């Protein structure tokens, strides 16, 4: 009798204990997070436009003298400014230089002879032993020789210049991207040789609608991103000429320490409205889950609260948002990936300001 009653009392207690244990297991553990405050700053409606990374110096080099190509740099070679990228056979140019030097030497000899003749004729003319007309003739010949020497000097300078141009040098430091000629080919003046590209000085070219360009000025910074990287770029210049068909104009954005290569496609965020005041949060605070964008705030009792937001324009590490937030309110920037609504949190660091 006592044993039966004991079993009758113990069964409900056992079930209650099981329910309590299950509830304890369902309660998520305390999450470790870092916080940053919501700030207020300027923002604008933005449009995302495709852009292309280009080089500010991209040159197609050509042969400057005619001749047989004896050497040309390989594709992929890095060439420093002033170093050769191609050489043309210069044997005929050296012969021309020697020929012009010889002509100048011959003219110098003729000039020296006529100068001596003039000195003798002047001495005879002083003694009235010759006609004045003969002296005038020799002086005229000397003047003609001096002019011929000047012409020969120009020809010699031209041959030296052509000899220098037989070696094509890099106008800037860069990488050989293409070759249009091979060793052994005969080239005419102006024949294409290779394409040299500066891979360090990069820009982004983006075509924007004219109405968008009105809200952008040189010197302002905009956000640029690709699936792998994100960076800020400064608007270097705008080309204030719109295409009559597309109603588009070009903007050039300068890059420093670019994470991209020449030719890569990027996405550029450009303001398309007047700037207005908006709330900003760190980009790390945004959580994308189940096609929903939200942030987590932390209540006074250290519990997480989910707040849906609509992201706007980004600037550096922060982004404008609209939602049920207030300036100065803390949002989770680390540890939000697995955070749940109402979960207890433990704050290990609280950043007071949002980096612009």
C-alpha cells in the first residue's frame, strides 16, 4: 500500500522535473558581443552603377625609325622608365652619322683654306697688287662654305637623333601587355611594337546618368565594391559632356592601394539626391537572414532585440539605415551571426563612435 502511493506521487514529480530540464536545455546560452553606438550624419539616396578599373597610363609604342627589329621585350616583362623595350638595327644609321661627320671635317678643311687665301689676298690688296673683285669672290666662297657646314651640322644632329630613336625606351614604368611585332621583322616608321601599361596608377571609369552626375563633385569620396573587396575612391574628375543617345557622362575615380586589377568590374555607389541627415551604423552591425536585413540592439537588462532596417548609402566602414533606432543607441557589431531575439548577452567591448 505504501509502495503504490509512493509510485503514484513520484510519477508527476518526475514529469515536472523532465519538463524543467527540457526548458533549461531550450534556453540559449549567454552570447558574448561587442557594441557600437548609432550615430547621425549626412546621407543621400544612392544608385549602384557598374565601373571598370583602368590604368591612367596605357600606351601603344611604335617604331620611330625604319629597320629590322633586333630585340623586343616579352609580354609580362616589367620595364622601368627610360629603359629599352625594343631595338632596331642601327648599322645604316651609324654609317650615316660617320658620313655627316666626314662632311663636316671636309668643310672645315675648305673653310680653313679659304681663310688663309683671304689673308694672303688682303695683304696683296694692301699693296695694290691684285684686283678687289678676286678678294670678294673668295670671301663669298667662304661664306657659302660656312653655310654648308651649318647644314651638315643639322644633318649630323639628325643622324644622332635617329640613332638614339633606334632604341625605343619606356616613357613610364610598366608591364608589357601585348606585342605587335617579333624579332627579325622589318619595320617602317610608325609600325606598332607593343602595349605598355602602368599597373600602379589606377582609376575607375564609370558612366553615370546626367541627373546623377549633378549630385557628385570632384574631391568627394564614394564607395566601390566587388564580391571580394570594398574600398573608397575619390572622384578625380567629371567629363561634363553627355551622350545624346544614352544621356550618360563619364566620371573618373582615383584609387590608392587598389585591391583590384586592370579590367576588373566593380560596383560604384553614387549619390543621386541632395544630402540629408540620417542614422548610421557600422557595416558589421547588419545581419542578413532569411531575406531580411536587421540589427540587434541591447536592452537595459542585457537582452538582444531585433530591429529591421533598410540600408542606404555606405561610407567607409559605416552605412546609413532607416528603422526603429535612435542616435546613441547601442547595436551589436560582433557576435550577431547566431544571436536570437531575447537572448542574454555579455558585452566585452563597447565602441562609442561609428567610424565614418
